[in-house]
C-alpha cells in the first residue's frame, strides 16, 4: 500500500524536481540483480569474473572449453588456471588469459616434480554448485578441495587460495607463461625472488582478431602465514628449486612449450595463500607499482568492498520499478546494463606505442558490433567515460593515422564492414558529449575515412574508394591497387559506407561545414545503386513473393548474383560469410537482412520495397521465417523498424517476442556471443522501451518491461521518467494507446536525446490491442529524403 501511495503522489510532483521519486523507491541495491554468469555458457563468451568498470585487471578461472573466449565457461569443462587479463563476449579465437596461476594442495612424494605443470595435463574439475560471481568477485571450489576467491582493483588482481585442512600438505602455486590460445612467441621470461617469492616477467603474444603482437608484464607477490618453503622454475614437465630465472622459446616443432615458475609453502593446518598480481603493458616495475599502490595490504574484503562501491555508483543512474515484476526481468535488465561496462578497457597510462596525456581505451571489440547500441547506451548512462573513449579513438587516429574499427591488446583489429568509428563519433557529437573532446579534430578523422584509402584497409579505414567515388558503389571483384583487404562484402560495404557518410554529414552540419553536408548526404544515397528492382528470392524453390533486393554489381555496371538467403540463419549452402577470401558479398548476414540497413533514409527504402504495407510484410517474413538471427548485431534495428512504416505496435510485439524467449538469466541465456556488451545493451534498451537508431538523435519508443523507468543524467543531474499506465505484469497490455510528454499529448513514435538530459517525463497508456498512436506520417522518425526536424 505504501508503494501505491508513493506512486500516486509521484504523478502530482512537478517536473522541475531533479528526482521526482520518493527516496523509498531508491532504496534497493541493484547489484543483487546482477548475475555475471549470464552468457558464460553456450557461446555467450561473457567474462564472468571480477572486474571494475572498464577495468584492465579481470580475474577469473580459465577452462578448456571450446567456448572459453571469456576465460571461464560454465559448461562442465575443466579448469586450467586462474588468470587476470580477459576480454568479454568476443567470437573467434579466445583472447588473453595470460599468465595463469594454478594451485596444488601438495606434490606427489613431496617432490616438486610430483606436481603436473603442462596446461593440458594439469586440468582439473571444479564443484559446479560452488561457483559464485557478483560485481567485483568470482569464486569456486576445485575438485582438489581448494577454495579460490578473487577480486580486483584497476590494474591488479587479488586471489585467495584456501587449502583444505591437512597438516601434512605443502601447497604449491605455479605461474605459467601462456595464454588461452597458446600464442606466446619467443623469449618469454620469468624470475622468482628466492626470499620473498615475488615473480616478475613478461612474454609476447598475438591478438585474437587482429594484426601484430603485444607484450604484457606481471608482478606477483604472495602472502601467507604458513611461510615460504621454496621456489623455482619449471620447463615442460620438470621443475627445479635451484634455478630462479627462465627465458623460454615459443615451442619445439610447433608445440607450445610450457614454462614458468612456482612457489611452495610450509606445511600447516588451514593454509590460506593470497596472490597479488599487478599488470602492466609498460614494464614489470610498473606492474609491481600498481600492485603495491592499489592493494598494499592484501586486504581482500577491503578491495572487494571498493569494487562493489564503484559498481554501485556506475549503476546509480537507472532505477526501474520492481512492482509486479518477476525478479528474473530485473536480473536480465541490470545484468545487461552491467555487461556494457566490462569492455572497452581503460588502459590509460599503459600504452607503450606512443606518449600522450590523452586517455587510451582498448578492447573495442569491435565497433561494428558496439556502434549499434552499446556505445549509444553509454551516451545516456556514462557520458563521461564515453567522452574519454571518443578522445582515445581520436588520439589513436592522431598517432596511427586512422580511426580504428576494431582494436584489442594494443593491436589493430580487422575491419568488418565500414568505418564505423564514424558512426560512434557522430552519435556522441549529436548527443552533446563534448567533455575535453576536440570535435574539429574528430571531424577531420572521420572525413579522412571517407576521402583517403589506407594501404591496409583490412585493419582500418575503407577500401575501394576509387570505385566508390567514380561508380558510387563498391563493385564485386573490384580492381583496387591503392590499398588491400579481403575483396568481398561489396554489398554490405556499400550499405555501410553510405551510412558512414550520412553520419559524417550530420557532424558537418553541426560544425557548419555546408559543402561537406551536401557532399556526404549525396554519397549516403549510393546504396540505391545496388538495388535491383526485379530481383526475386526463393526458399527451397518456392518464390517468397517479394521482388526487389540488393545485388552485387561489377565494375562495368552489369549485375552479379547472390542468393538473397546466402549467409542467413536458414542458409544451408555452407558459404563463407566472414573475412575469408572466398566469402560472400554480405558480412555475417544475408541480403534479406541487409535490405533493411538504410537507417538514415527509411522513407526511400520503404518506397523502394513497395510501400509501408509491403515493407511490413517483408519485415514480418524476415522474423517469422527465422531468416534473421537475434544473436547477431545486424538484427537489432530490424526489431524496431516497423516504426518507420507507421506500425510501432509491431516493434513492441517483436521486442516482447525476443525477450525473454532468447535472453534468459541462465549461463546459456544469450543467443550469441555478447560482443563486449552489445547483447547486454540490446536487452537493457529494449526493456527500457527506448531503442536508438545509432548515429542519429532518435530513440524509437516501445512499451517498457517495467511500470516505471528513471534515468538520471550524469551530465545534468536531471531525472527522466518513463511511466506505463495500465502496466500488465503478464505483458498482454503492451500496446501504446496514447502518450504525453511533460503532461502534453505526444503522438510521435520516437523521441530525442534531450529526454534524458532535460529530465522529461514520458507517460505511455497501454492496452491490449494495436492503436493508431504513432502511425501518421508526421509521427514517424526522420529520414533523409523527408527532411524530418532532426535533419534540418
């Protein structure tokens, strides 16, 4: 009853108050609804361990699963170590997992050679029910009975090994100069201090989705009341207490050669050993300095408490009503929010590639994934961190010549489509993110993407610019002697370059560069040059009934052919659809899905596809026939594009179809890998009822999953409120019947970013059936060709 009274009072509180909710509604700990284990199985590849927001140190158990890209896979696979560098949600080859620690209760025959050192041989099980994870913490109990807990500061991990009571045990902990993918190159080194047991060293490794190598450094100190018995190094399966330094080659005949150091402790009952691992990409000395300054006293509880405080502050801007809501929905929502702040990682001060006082962020993995909802999400919830990320991207261009499209482990990542940093910068610029950002330099960087072709456009920038400028499309089998990359994806690159240019035009407009506005708006229409009006599509020989699809086109202007279903979720052809030399003309998705990727001019696209009713039929067909796959990012916007055809209710229906059906609160609860929080942000923004069209000042309105959503802008301190009248916890009354904004009738089916910064109130009246709300032409989101108010 108290809640209902408070909510009734809320409706009468003037909007000018910065926090219109009574304090009682703020009085719940959101971290209770964060489950880092969501997506840690079944290919979600989520980092499930201990991390700070954007933290460099990421401690977790590593397993030998086929799906261990985040280190730990909660699928019954065996543990191979506990390491401190990880990425989250990535696909492909596992990344990082460097310098794992591994504990033994004792060695056979009390001989250091009685312990097993090689990673593949030492693997061991863990007790499944013992796994615990929460923001800033991860723990489990190994099959050997050792309980392992871990927490972190920004550059330092703190592990606590509690050995089973056994007065005869002499625990040993080893450190292995390896990573998850066994990519160590020559001359890995480690030294162990015979007195203190401190281990220092480094090794060179390869990134998981890019070019080059990187060198991380470590400094490990041990603390235990039991006292040190001895220490030394190991090579392959043999160890020695006489040798304290090792420099090791990569391998013998291609086999990754195990090597590292160990420390052994005296026998005692109830032995507890803490291992503090400092990390750096500069030197071991700096790694030691990080450890000593960040966790000087080996205070596990204090370090964990600080991590909890930092996460609590990061999640403070958003609160949703818990009234009538199943706790699993709260867990799904807040866990999604949490995962948006694991990657990218703040490596400021840890970049050995150039000297700068600017921030440096790593693990942009990749912008092709994160531009769609993750980074736009941060423009609302953590604009200060987003500003630092933007500065990092611009500073990377300043020193390396190009904005990255993907970056990890201090290396250039592979370019998947367009130059999507253009969209990231434009999105932040249009939403007023400007703290210490030189937007003139940022604009010069995105303009360079559009004008100059890099030598290696597989890693940065755009390829085929000569054809782009002369033919106004990217040809299949292009002739490109200016730069080099995989000569594929001509359709998806054309579509992405078109949108990239549109976002550049938006920045040019804001900066008063009139000539560039006209130029890039014109080139943003190039997508139309690959639209073939008479192209049909069949499924198993049966015509789908739709005509008009994108198709590849050769240098001489003649049409090529790609089945519109190739690379779709139902494609059985086995065709390569990624970055292979023989891959398709669309990247990771089909023409059927890419036909909807014209985010800036949906009005023209809808006309090309036969008008609103035919467009809706196509979009229904895409979803109903399973052609799209919600576990891949190109699907995200298709859930909401009914808005542009005047059917916002169908966007709501689609959103409520995919969540929670494909996004649940279990370790196997994600439909695809999280891609550095892309899936997390999709869940969070969909459940809020406001989904971005990235690179534009547009949020598409659907019904939220909660009776109320409050977002306090960290920029202005004002609180925006989205409230659902007639909220139905069975989610049958999900269709918007009418709306008011700040108390006035509101008919548009979209809203701008000032909703958040000005602290406005949007009230949605819900019902069981589709209504006429948001369906008129004047209610639709802006398109380039219709020159909506956002494009004046």
